């Protein structure tokens, strides 16, 4: 009789030992899945923040920066900062053409739309647009923003010095 009791006991012990393992495994899997979904969501949100903030942190490119990285920029839209070179402004039927300079670097700009009222030669401006073609050296713009505040000039004196040395 003891043999049948032992064999019955050992048979009963195996299912009992297996039952908690199955229950534990089934509880761990939903937690693991939930954790994985959470990690994936955090990574996605982090990626979107980095991409979104990355472009806004680089508010504009200077003429020197844009010329140096023209092939990398290609025809992507960005903001370009420079000083309007004296004697280069010409009105067109669609807007204006002019040259932006920074030190010895310059970029020809073709703007579509009306320039702002304060737009003039030797004025620091930011134009929004893109290079016409990769390596063309011509910047196509659809917006001109004139930088004219005294507080900006005080904060960034090296950026807004006109080609003739005057401050605008």
C-alpha cells in the first residue's frame, strides 16, 4: 500500500509544482509585454522630440556656415542670416534679388514676394528658403526678416556688422 501511496503522492506533487510555474509565467508575460510597449513608446516620443527640437535649436545658418555645408543642405528649407551687400539689390517682377554677405563669404538670393519696408542695403536679414540646386550657390527665398533691434545688435555684435563696418 505504501507504494501506491508514494506513487499517488509523487503524481500529485508534479502537477502542484507545475501549476505555480504556469501561473507565474502567465503573470510575467503581460508585464513583460507592457514593459516592452512602454519602452517602445518612450523611444518613439524621444525620437520625435530630438528630431523636432533639433531643427528648432539650429534657428538659422550664417552665410559662412551655409556655404561650407551647401552640399549637405542640398535643397532642404532653412533660414539664412547675412548682411545685404550694398549695390546688389534689384527689384524683379516676383520680388527682389540681392547678395547676402558675412565677411568674405557671399550668397546670391532670389526672393519671391514683397520685401519688408525696412529692407535695405547693409541691413542684417534672415531669409527663409533653400538652395536652388545642389551646388548652385543661389538661394531661393520666400520670406525676408529684417533684424533691426538694438538689443539684438548688443547681444550679437559680430553677427550684425555690415560690410562697411557700421552697425545696423
